[in-house]
C-alpha cells in the first residue's frame, strides 16, 4: 500500500516538473534562431546582434556562451568551430526587464592565419535563463561560419615590393641616362 502511495506521488509530481520546464522555456525567446556568416576572410571580424525577448512578468538575468555541438548535431559538411574564444559577447550577462527585449552584440574574429581560409564551421550560441531552481532552461542559436578561400593579404609586404620596384626602376633609369651622356 505504501508503495502505491509513493508511486502515485511520483506520478503526480512528474507533470508538475514537466509543465514548469515548459513554462520556463516559454518565458523567453532568442532571435535569430540561425545565423550564417559567409566569406569572412581570415584576419577579419563580423558582428551581429542577438535579441533576447523576456515574455515573463518579472525581470530575468540571462547568460551567454558559445558551445561546440556534437558531430551528429552539426549540419552536413560543417566542421567543429576551432576555438570558442573567437566568439565574444557584449555583454556576456544581461538583465532583461519584464515584457521587454534586449540586444547583445556578438563578434566573430578569425585569426589571420591562412590555415583558416576556405573552411565551413558550426558553433552554437547558448542563452541561459539564470534560475534558482534545479532546472535551467537554455536556448541555442545555430551559427554557421564560412571563411573565404584566401587569407587577408599582407599589406606591408605588398607596399615593400612596390617601393623596391620603384627604386630599382629609378636607379636603372638614372644609370642608363648617365651612361648615354658620357658615351
């Protein structure tokens, strides 16, 4: 008999647990749900805004972080994003007033190494509702990043070569001009 009472209590508690998690998940949303950055050259950065919508009657604090999805969760043809620190949030934690929204600036910075050129990556941006409950609700934004085929050109090297060519040209002109004068 005692066993049946415990089972009945557990059965009654399960819907309350699931319904509260559903209510928490419905209290906020994030947009866009997916973002694509194409032709980002190594050495450059791209920025965009995430909008957090607080649909609740009370203000809430949200925390943002980048996550590597498992291989089976990534889109076909997408590799794991090499380094989550290349994604930054400003601010990383934000309080959103009741029944309002707030924007968070996200910046993706790819190092200038040519090894990062011509790649297709995926990383997820997680937005978590801070809660004192045991249950934490987190929504993810899928970020798809593709880098262009060539890295950022080395401007100093190009300018140096151009100056060297100009100096050689001027020197050759001066040399041949003086030579024809004295002959």
